[in-house]
């Protein structure tokens, strides 16, 4: 994908306020080479990212990690941040001055969410929902919602809740230390809400559509871009 006059577009976005919202970017890694066989693209990445990529035994895992690194390199400069300045925060999440961002990948899809406040995202390829997981780990109301789905609808419902859960714990930085049944997503209104320990939170949720996948973003910001911006890294 070729970008035209990004300086102009960035000035326009800052002027009309479109950078003051959550953005979601995505890329399909199928056209990327295996970096083990064609390491040229590794030259664009940090030494830490290169090392991480080459530790993977499977080509698909190397390509996903490569795609994540290249996507971050493409996106952060648009928001005035430098990929070279990424560091690991106290909660273990990668951070950079000036923008919050979060990555996720599944199968051939890599996504990255950006925001001016804390943000988390998750993408999952829709497959058969694992048996017993919703009943064991989700909040009872969410498990009931998943169980009410018939056939493929149950799979969609499971991964809808799963991606919301993952994006929330990534936003807060708590990770899997926060039990999934400690908080629930209220889906019975026009706007999805989050309730934790009996209290409604000031957390905002957005779902995006990618055929064959479920995608959710949780953020402290209320305003979201309406569409995913797809980036061609090939």
C-alpha cells in the first residue's frame, strides 16, 4: 500500500481531532516471506524483535512476529512516536512516549490499536469453541449467553466474549492474573458495558469485522474510528 502526502494528512487529522480517538490497524501476513529464508525485512526491526522472531520454530510464528514488528514500525510514526523508543513498562507491556498501543495476532491476521489513553485489542480466528471453557472461566451470565447459541453461532458467541475479555485485561495490564469471571460484559443494551466487582466501569468497547475472525478493542477513550485501516506490508 502506498501512502500519499502523510505530512499533509497528519496535519489534517490533528486539526480536525481524528487522532484523538482509538484507531485500529490490521495486516494480512500471508504475503510476507519467512524471515528465516528471506531475512532482508529483519533489517528494519530492532535487535530485540529480530531475536524474538528467530526463536520461533515454525515459519507461521516467525511471520506473525515479523508482521507485528513491521506494522508497529509503519503505524507509530504517524502518531509522532518512534519505534526505536519502545520499552517495556512496569506491567510488562511495551510502551512508547506519546501514544498507547497494543498488538494481537491470530492465524494470518495481525492487528494494532492506538489511542491517547490505555487500550487493549484482541483478534481470534473463529474455530470450534472449546468445550467447557465458557462454563469454567467466563462470568455465569456470559457462559449462559454462549450456551444459548446453536451450532456455529455458539462459536461466534464464544470468541466474541473471549476477545472482549482478552482486550480488557490487556488494556488494564493485569493479564491472566485477573480471573475472567471477576468481570462481565453487558450485551443487553445498544452500548456494551463492563461490570467488575458489581460496578459499571468507565471502559469503552468496540467490535470490528474481519471475515473469519472476531476482533474487540477495549479503551479508556470513548471515541473509536468506525473502520479498520488495512496496511499492506508486502
